[in-house]
C-alpha cells in the first residue's frame, strides 16, 4: 500500500496519529504539506504566518534527519491533494483533523473526492482532548456554561498514552513535484516584523517540549498566585506551540496524573482549567458555529456600538490611548506578537466598553498580530469580555484599567518596560484633565463618563 500523510495543524513528530497509523498500515509513506494561500490568508493572521513558516522549517529539518522528505506544495488544498492522490495512485490518506471550520470543510471535500477514487480516508483528532460532538448534558444538548462542561469532561477523562515517532525506519516515496520556497509564506514580504519576532520566539516541537518541561519545574508550583501579574514571568507561553500542533493537549495533560478522583494542587487545577477553557472554546465553535463573527447571546446583536470609530480604533492599535496599562499592552503586542492574558482582558474591555467599538474589530486585530491567535480561543475571549458570550462577564462588569494596574502591576514594572520614555507622560489616575502645564498625555476617553455610557447602552438590551 502507498499512503499519503497530510500535515496541517499538527506540525510535530510525536503524538501524531496520522504518522503512526500510516507507518503501521502503509508499505510506503509520503509526507505532504499544502500551502493554500487563499485558505491561509482567511485562517491565519500575519503573526500566525510568521510562526507557520518557522515551524514548517523546523519540521522539515527534523524529518530530513530521519531520511524523510517533507513535500511542501503550493496550491488550492482540495484540488492539489486530489490531484496528487490520483496522479501517484495513493491507496490511503492519513490526516489529523484541523478544527478550524474552513479547514474542516476542505477536509470534508477531500474525503468526498477520495471516496469517488476508492481511496481510504483515515482521520484522527488530537486537536482537542475529546470529540465535541460526543459531549452533551443530561438533556442531550450542548453545554453552554464552562463549569459543568469541565466537571463532565473531568469525570470522563482517562489518561491516553502519548505516541512516539516510530522507531522502525519508514519507507518513503518521493513525489516529482515543484517544491514551494517556505520563506515566501512570510519572510520575503515582511522582513521587518520577522526580525522582531525572531528575538522573542523559537517555533518548533523541540522548543515546545522544552518550554513545557521548564514550566513544570518552575512556575507551575505558584501558577495560580502569579499568573495574573504581567510584569512577572509566571505563565508557560505554550499557547502558540499548541495552536500549531507542535505539542498536544494530550501531551500536556499527561504531565499530570489527571482523573476524576485525583486531588490536584490549586496550581495544577488552575492550569488544567485553562487547558479545558480552550477545549470549551472549540466545543462552542463546533456546536454554535455562528459565534465566529456573531454574539453567542443573540440579543446582543442589537447592541448600539459607536459609529465612525476608526480614529480611536487606530489609536488603540498603536498603543496611544493615553491609558498606561492599555498602551503598554498594545505595544507589547506589536513588538513581540504576544500579550499577557490579564492585559488582553484589560485592553479588550477598554476597546469594547470604554470606546464602544465592536468586539469583532478587536478580535480581528488580535487575530492578525498574536502568534498564538486561535480562532476559537480568540472569539471566546472577546465575547467573554464584551459581555455577549458564554460565561460572559456581566455587562455591568467593566474593567477599570487604573485599578487593574494598581492591583496587578503595582510597581509599574510592566508599564515601564513597554512604555519606556513615555511612562512619565501618563497621568497615574487616568484623568482626562491635561493639567495646567499641559505636559501629560490626555486619555482619548474619560473612563467614568464612558463607563456610564456603556452601562446605559447595555441596559437597553432586553
């Protein structure tokens, strides 16, 4: 049998069901990644594409060390895969499912095409810990609240072994097809940002495992206590590696002895819950696909957002709102492709509830600039903060960025780092008063007045 292994959002060698199944069942295997420019432009932001380029380079190199060629082809995904299968008479295709709706549709089309060719189509799920379609409440309906979802998942969970790359040599078959230059995905077009991101990140499976092991030996023991302080190193920063499938949730959770009756420490439990929030995000996206650009709570489609907000949106993106911690957060994002989770919430609340700019605008910007931008997590996070999602913060809960900074950045370590020389130009209380000497940066909106306006508009929603 001649089999084709199709990579997508699973850029790793270990815990890769498609590779292992092909190696067991196939006489020869061909490893392929197809870069569909239109599809990736739709599903990946600029920072994502930078990571993809680096991660593919790493994967290609690791496979080459094992004597295996990774064929990176350029073309429309469905037609390219179908053509390759037919042209080279492959008898089976193996892939790990990509949970992004656009990729899911493409994979369904591939399956239909291969059925007509009488080619075996074999799929696996390591993108999530469980198949979302199998988890329902007692009324046989999808969960809509996180906590009962988590408790249900915990009661069902059993430890799954982590697959290792086959020890026996894999016999491969090489295609006679033009190979794509990986650098054309991002670097040839965006050298400036490439150089910046290179300073902060090292994509690839090996780095993902190294980072996870370091986190377990270090910050996990005090994770719940320090994770909210952006000026302190206290998080795993594993999310971009998880987003590209360089590591799986299954690998991460195997570091814990996790099951229904096991007593986790408060720090372990908190980290596991973060992992399951990601699960819940994909669960909601599966059962309620409209949330990708519309509120989960449909009554909020009637919310009255500001009009003609382009100028304020641009100032928010550039970190020029006049609010210290918001501007520090936005500058961290632009510099590193990353933002601490606490400041993600603060910046998102300021955009939606002080500037009254639609959450979709913020989601779009984060999607383009975050290296870990993940459609399900990103959408769920923005809807939670803006008050229209599942488990949403009540509409009357509006983050006060000044109080948030006092609580979570009390020594201004975070703000000073990212605002640099501008730090002293910000009034500490966020006042919109320029003061008599006009030396302070004026906030683009008064926090108290804008909060009251938001509350008034939200109160109209019935």
